[in-house]
C-alpha cells in the first residue's frame, strides 16, 4: 500500500454557490478514529444546500476550509491507537452520523436525533456537515461509523448503500412490520427505488410506487413494484387504494420531498395506518392534518441511517438482494466536482446518483 502523503486533494466550500478543488493537509486519526482512503463518493440534496450555504444557520465555515460529502466508501489506511475493529486494507462504507453517545436519545439508539447535534466538544459529529467529509482523497471517521463491505459489493454499490440505510431506518421505526403489509412509496428517486426493493425483501405483500417521471417508474417496476403509477393521473390514489382492498395501504413512505405528496400520503393510508416522511422538503408544506387526526394516522419523521440500519443494508447487499447499479447515472473525477454538482442540481440526463470517482482506477458498477 502506498505511503500516506502529507497533503491531499479536497473539494472545499468556497463562496455561496461554489465548490472548488484545493489542497489540504491529510487529517490524522485520533485514538478512536480511522483514516479512510476515499474511493467513491456521491452527491445528495443536502450537498446542494451546503454549497449554497442555506444549510448553515450562521453562514457556515470560512471559504476554503470545509470539505462536504457524507456518502462515501473507501479503504482503511491507518487506525487510531485504540482501534482493533478494523485493519489497514479493509474496504468500508461510512455512516454520516456519530452521536454524542451521552444524551438520552443516543443512549436509546436514536443517534441521528442526538440532542447535542453540532456540539463537537460533546462528541457529536456529522461527516460533511459539521466536520470535514468525503469529497477528498482522505477522510477521518470515528470507528463506530464504519461498516466493512463484503467482497461481492463494489465501492460504487457501497456508497449507494448509505441511501439504503436511510430506507432501513425508515422501516425500523415501524418495527419492521412489513410481512404481508401493503405499502405505498412516493417518489421514484434513489431512496424510493431502494424502498421498493427493501419492502419486497422484508415481506411486503403489495408495493405501489407513485411518481411523475416515466423512466424512473419503469425502474420501479423492474425493482419489484406491483403498481407503478403516475401521481399526476387523477385516479392514481384510487387505484392504489383499490389494489389494497379498498381500505388504503398500511404504510406510506414519502420519499419525494414534494409538498403535494404529503396530502397524497394521507389519502393513501388506511385508518390507523402509518406515514413515514423521509424526503426533505424545499419549502414549508401546507397540508390538511385533519385526515391524520380523524383517521388515527401515525406520522413519523426519519433522518439518516441510524439504529444500525446501514449494517443491515450492507448485509442485504452482501447476500445479493439489493440492486444498485441502475441508480448510478453519472461518474466524474474529483477535478470535475463543480460539473458534478451542476449536473445533479440541474438533473442533467435525469441524474440520480452522481458519483465522484476519487480513485478512478477502481472498477465501477455494483451489485
């Protein structure tokens, strides 16, 4: 294995709306940390908010100092003095969230809802959001945020599994009550398409996918959706309810972040059913919550891949039960990070998972 250099390439936050390539010192792992040589990283909607600085309440860090990126996979190249769970040469995927592990939420396993979020002095850190992330040659992660990739799972697939971890977390809040369940998934983006697969793998009897992009709805049918409908069709909600026996579905996963979809979710779900909000909304949403109150509907909000969910997604992929390659639409070298951001933001070529090939000689694709 090559010697670790003193400096590395890194995509850093510049003025609002700009990401630029720079050189930074290679970070050193602390006693409980692991240094990862990043091979693949991908963009998500949060990265766009970070680029615009809308993500930060205080305007964000000084230009040229902060490295975004919270979805990445790579190889262990150094470990801290107390780390024996991983070794140099291990292939790993990383979780974004490290809770403080001292607040009530963290102690209950809800570390993506850490009560000390953003307080590094108390142990909390979120890669690419509150501390430097993975849009660089190297990144430091706490040992608790790493998961070893099984041999059949490529780095490309590993990065997509961070999204699958969010899906697993969404189903965790339902206590995995999916065997025989009727499920509607709103939004055929990467989260929604993975939700279709995971729901079927966990035993759902009916999975309906609703969205507006025909190409993605076709991917949903390939992924296993029993119904794949355009939500603009006036009868789409009625057709799903009919397929679910006329009473509505047991569970709705809202993955689109579209305000109108919340109303659809409350019309799709049965009395006493559950709605899980996974997508982030770009603006405040107006919705008739009387549907939830009068029908006894439980609404959950889910963030990230907490409660061991990424480990379970990795296990599914290692068993060959998750397909990820069709979700990856673009590859860019790290030097083209600005173009990658623009491609994702403008949905060029119907962009879904946009990859940064930080080590370009690694094979692409995925399980």
